[in-house]
C-alpha cells in the first residue's frame, strides 16, 4: 500500500518471493563460518538460542566496555579464570547477561561488552567458550565427596543440601 501511495511500481508476488529468497541466501553467506574444532570443545553454535558461557583465559584482567569497541569506556573488569554468561554476540564481542551486569553493578545506561579475541590488538585470545559443570545437591542430608569414584573410597569432604559446586568431570 505504501508503495502505491508513494507512486512506486508494484512488484508481482513471485518477484517478491524471489527477492526474499535471494536476500536470505545472501544473509547465510555473510554469516561467520562455524569452527567445528571449537564446537567439539563445547562452544555454543553461533545461532544457538539462550545463554552462552565463556571463561577468561587472558593472563591479565579483561576490560568490560560500554560499547563493542576497543576504544569505548571501561565499565568493569574480569579476572583470569572467571566464567561469565553472555546473551548476545556481535563481531567478536560478547554482551554480558543481566545477571552478570547486576553482579558487577553495571548500570542500565551502560553497555557491558567484552572482546573475545584480542589478536588484532596483539593480546591473543581473551575468553574461550566454556561448558559449565555445576551441580546442586538435592539430597536432603549431606553427600560425601570421595577420594576416587567408588563408594568404598574414603570421604574427604561433605556437601550440604542446596550447595552448588563445580566438577572437573563425572564418572558413571
């Protein structure tokens, strides 16, 4: 209707469908290639819905910036080994989730962007994809942490009901 009002020539429905298909194909070609090696290490697919997790691997602290730009103002810092949740990724930058923003006291008027790979700035990789292995004890009483994966192994610690912990791996 707007085109008719603006005096633009009307396209036939088939021409619109063909144009839409061509635009979709062009968008797929512009999408970044998926690094299968990273996917095997637990990296999320670029088109994955929901939160994604990353671990800080850079030796020094990593700057969280107001915009996805290396010259943008810093708003917080991440320390080596920290694991962060992100909700959006743009051109090599990750946007921290609302939970991460709240934890770091980043205000609503500020962005919270982190560069994933600083190789272009001679920094190397800053964050790497990470698959969390967090568990919560749901058994009503406490649970034994054993020296090795066997019920006969001696208990070396105890976890209380409701306690959250991270494991390096699981067995059985």
